């Protein structure tokens, strides 16, 4: 069986070069251009990213992105206090909501992660960003140069698990680092890469 490789860079109808994954679907394009790789320090949005990256495990990110408005609705805007107060009845109700990913373990993990967030001895943004690596000097040229995990994402995963978080494996936490701008994995030829911005 042959595999058709995805293009590394796609130039859009607006003339901008983008990472191939973020160029076709309009919602992906907006996410690529406006969110992915942009430093995010808002604790509510970071808590949301922890939870949604957990929901993404085993699925494509576009599946989560298209459902994000519904996730925000059912999880109270990812207000940790309100999510932490959710009950077994809420879990049962969400398992019947076709607008989100109906996975009991991931729904329960979101509630547990809210409780773990409230139990932290420091703000979640400070904790997560404490694992951010030094900025790389050279942007990746190909997707093959982008890792799935790093020592920093493994350390973040280990610490979050120690503090009671769930669905926070090293690969999931590296995806979080990419999404929250702790690392910049826009390819060198992408208009969003740090090198392109400086040129």
C-alpha cells in the first residue's frame, strides 16, 4: 500500500506559506494562523488546553477544534471551580451529548483535572510554563524534525500526574507545549515561524 506524503508547506490563496497541516480546512487555517504556537499564559485557556489535548488523544485535532464551542459550553467555559463541582449525573448527561467526544474516562479526567488544578500550590500557568524549554535557534525545516516528545514534556507529564492530573502523557503534553507557544514548531518556510517573522 502506498502512502501519499502530505506537503510540508502549502501556499494559500492569500499568498501566505503555511505548515501543510494548517492550510486546507478553514478552521485549521485560522487556528494555525492565530493560536498554534502563540504564547498563551491565561490560566483558564491553559486549563482548557490541558483538557482538550487529553480529549484529542487518539483522534485528529480538527475533530476537537470543531467541537470546542460545545466543550466550552458543557464544561462551563473551563472555569476550574465549576468543572470541579460537576457530579456523576453530569458525567452521565455528557455521555449522551453528541456534540462532544463521549468518552467516560476523558470526561471524568476533565473533572479530576479541575480538582487537581484547584489543589495546586501555584497558578497553573506558572507550573506549566516552568517546563518550557529554551527557544530553539533554528526552526524545523520538515515535519520529521519535529519531535513527538521531549525531556521537558516528559517532566511536565510526570509532575502533573504526581499532582493528580489524568490524560497528560508526554506526547499529549508536547502537543500542549506546541499549542500554547512554549515551543515554536512552525516550519521555517511558514509565515508564522519565528525566522519568517524576523526576516
